[in-house]
C-alpha cells in the first residue's frame, strides 16, 4: 500500500484534475476580490474584456491544441520536431495578426470607444503575445501526458496575478487599468518561467515545414470553429446583456459563470485525458472501443457532477453571499437555471470531443454554429419581450438540449450506442472507483 497512494497521485488523471482545481481556486479568489473592490459597472467591463481575450485565445487554442495532440502523440522524434515547429509557425503568425488587428482597431475606432475600452483594445493583442509561450508549453505537455508540469504553469500564472492584486489592494491602487497590467504581468511571468524550463520547444521552430503546417491547419480549422462558436456563446451572452440591459447585467450574469467552475473542473479534467484515449481508438478504426470510451466518460462525469449540482442548488443564496455579496442575490434564479442545464453538459461536451477525435470535426462545427445562432436569437427575442436577465439563462438551457439531440443523432450514425449504455458504463466506472477507494482506506487502517 505504501506504493499505491503515491502511484495514484502521480497519475495523469489526478494531475489533470489538480491543474483545473488550481485554476478554479485562484480564479474564485481573484473574482471575489475584484467583485468587492470594483464598482458593479466597472466589474462588468472587466468581465467583458476577459471574455474578449478568451475569444482570441480559444481561436488559437482550438487551431493548435487538438492538432498538436493528434500529430505529436506517438510520433517519432523527427516527426515530433516538425509538428512542434509547424505549431510555432502557425501560432506565431496568428498571434502577430492579433497584435496588428488590435492596434488597427485602436487607431481607427479609437474616437468611438470610451476611455476604458480605448485602453483595453491597445493591450488586448499584447496580452495574446505575452501568453503564447505559456499556452504553447501547455499544449506540448498535454500531448506528452505531463499534466504535473501543467499544474506548475497554472500555479505560476494564477498565483502571480493574485499576489499582484493583493499588492494593488494594499496600496489602494485597484483600478481597471492596474488590474489589466497585473493580469498581463502574470502571463509574462508564467511565459518566462516556461521558456527557462524549456517546456516551449522553441528550438523546434528550425524544423518547421510547410507541409506539416498545412496538415495542422487543415485539421484544426474546423475544430477552431467549434471551439470559437462555443466560447463565442458566452461572449455573445455578455454582449447582448451589455447593450440591452447594461454593464450591471453583465456583472450579475458573471455569478452563475463562477458557480459553473465546479462543473468545469471535472469536465475539463476528463476531457483532457479522454482526447488521447478516443484518438488512439479512432486511429485504429476500433469503433466499439470508441463507443465504450464515449459512454464511460459521459456517464461517469454525469454521475460525478450531480451531487455537486444538487448541493449548489440547495445552498445557492449562501454561496452567492460568500462568493460576492448580498447585492448580487438577484442572480439566484439565474444560477439555479444554469445549474439545471449543467446536468446535460457532459453529454454535449463528450459528443463534440468524440466527433473531433473520429475525424468528424465538421459535424461538431455545424452543431456548435447552430447552437450559437439559436442561442443568440432566443436571447435577443426573450430579452426584448420580457426585459429580464433570466431570459439568457433560459435560452442557454434550450440550446444545450438542442445540441445534445443534434449531436446524438449524428453520433449514432457512426457508433452503436444506446442511452442506457451511457448510464451502465458510467455507473460501472463509478463503482470501480469507489471500490478502489474503499480498499485503499482499509489497507491504511490496517497499517
């Protein structure tokens, strides 16, 4: 037993989960600080800025992350160098394009932007530049299953940001420009750390080839569409709220998004470890193995998140007071609607991941585009009719149901699965995990 627990803590599943817990923990702490230190309107503008950065980052991540995992994992040393070098070429060109575009918008649209966004736009492209080495290191480490090192990257970035926020608070200098500078500095510190540890594979740039770059681009372009439309849905929610109900509504809607971090911790962790498993089975054309993996992951995560969702439904108001303050209790109904919709998230997420790994990203792309269009249409219609922020949460719930029906229809064309298989394999996996935990506890007590 002396060797069993250390082995468990060294597993890639544990490190993937730990990395997402680190992100959520520091995000909640920084969120709790900012929501209390910034006026509600200013906090709403900050949420919208971070959403804008996330759109650019998700486009870059969608284009490169899955492509690198697909082509780098299991490749020879020489092929791996070409993949990493081509990845640097594409991500570098895209990032410099971001910088140029943001400065162009700054010069052309500057007179029509308020003072806050005049400053934000100038820094948006720079932020993507400073975060590139950190992000590229994370993609390469995921491809090599080194989730333990990804934990260190996330600790360095999130920890630095929190420390800088604390310094700003002590100096009474918590303003939107200073918060942005602190966030950018945390990205720069983490990127420098990755460069010093040689996790960025920057030397492979010399091994890039046009053919490999085109292969990465062709594979990633539809996946980036899926990821961008998925991330764009959250961004569209904020934009619709900002211009139809005001920045205070954006601040209010950010509360349920933080609640969802609990669900996202589990989802992101299992997705990160599921991608190589599904890809390996799909590359072998072993469709029964793909079906079993899909059912096992979907069922397991659905069962695991249910107790957390139930607990948050019962304790919504106290948790809002802890996370923000009593002035945000108006978000209670929104949180509960989003929590109910989150029960369906594992099904939607793993349908998309499975389609991507089976070389069917176009189907997942179509699913997410339709989901995005339906969501925005419903949000605008319902807000114009009822002038109620809960309309956005209701629209999100409806579009998740639509995405599951659409995706399940197409995945059934390629895999022999039934809904009962999802619960069967999921419950079977959960029982196995509980039995292992029980055996380990017994041995520890006997020791």
